[in-house]
């Protein structure tokens, strides 16, 4: 099939884009960046936007820089930019590790970090990264700019705090301390498929015990989120099997797992425990 008819707009500046979006959003106008999620559902006519606002020609959205204690990722930055560390230290290594799990290489050359975050698929690796690291989403509209913390941004399956006329111009991730350890584990049935469950963990070891633990789970619930119950069982404990097993069990018990035609809620709940434990083991290796 082919997409339903639509009008195409190609602004050259962010201001032009948000002004255009304000005009067309009430008539089902949509933003086009990488198009790796939007274009396929348009082809199947599951989505029929009347207008597409193509932001690929906006050079200002291609920035990928460090500002203060944050890595700023513009809306035009492709997944492939993270194939090698984009910043020194654990954050650069973490992003380079996670990106290898996103679909396949051709998709990584077109899809964008911010596009994934705007789409908010529960199985999105970048959504999990943003939620686990307490990222900040910067949205812009004709009304001005606002910054939305990850805990408020993700609201459900493909549902975010963005208003229909807001453009996600960048995501800001905190630079991790040099002694941060991290682990990422994802399970899918075939390489490149959507994850059935995944976990990202970060922590520091101070005086022999875990400090500042972050445990995030994605793909198993309607939205990615930190697992406070697991983090509480890790803080102040020596890194090792006892703490990891307890934290994994707490995460498994805390989730509200999705169920679909191929995967039961019970299976996903059990899977969460496994991916959290293995991510913690990776961090300790």
C-alpha cells in the first residue's frame, strides 16, 4: 500500500517549524525526522496525517554537544552517531553499547534519537535510557520552550507529555561520574526485533558498597521507568549475587506487565527479573 495524500512542508529553521506545526497540528499535522516509525504506519494507512513537517533541513537540530553537565542531543541526530562514544567516560560507552541493539544498521542510519523518544514505543532503547538516567526533554512551540523531566514525559504506550503543537527539539542526558558502572541487557526472539523486556542499570561503588543505583526497565510495561523497589535493595549493599538477585526479584514483583498475542504477562514478569539480574551482573564484571 501507499500513504494517503498529505501536504509536505520543509521549514529551514526551528522557528519556522514550530510556527508551521502550530498551523497544521489541529489538522493532524505530524513531524517527520527519520521516519522509521512514521513512514511504515503511513504506508499501511494506520496513520493518515494531513500534513508532514519535515525537519531534516534544519541544521540547528543536528547538534550533539556537551553543555555544562549535560549531553545535548538535537532532534536531527541519527542513531548511528552513537556507534562510537560521543563523549568521554561511562555515558559515551553506555550509549555506544545500547545503540547496537536498535533494529538493524540501515534503520540506525536514518532513525533519530529524539524521534524514538517522541514516538515513545515501550520497547524503545532510547526511551529506556532517557528514563533510567533521568533525562530531560526540551519541547518548543509558538508559546515558548519548556523542559520536561523523563518521569513526567512518558505517560503510556506511545503517549507523552508533548502537546500536539510542540516539537521535541532536544533531549538532555546527565554526564555520568567517571566511576559509574553500567549494564544493559535486552531480550528479543530475533536480532533486530522489538524487545520483550530490557534493563539498564547504573551505579557507583563507594567504600565497597553500591551508591546512586538506577535500575530502569523497558519493553515490559506501557512505559519505561526506574524501579524504585529494586534500587532500594541495592543502595548500601556490596555488589554481588545476593544484592542482585534480591533487586531482580523486587523489579519482577513491581512491574505491571504487558500481555499480547504471543507473550503472556506472567512470562514478561519473569523476564524482567532475568534482564535486571543480567544487567547488574554486566555492571559488576
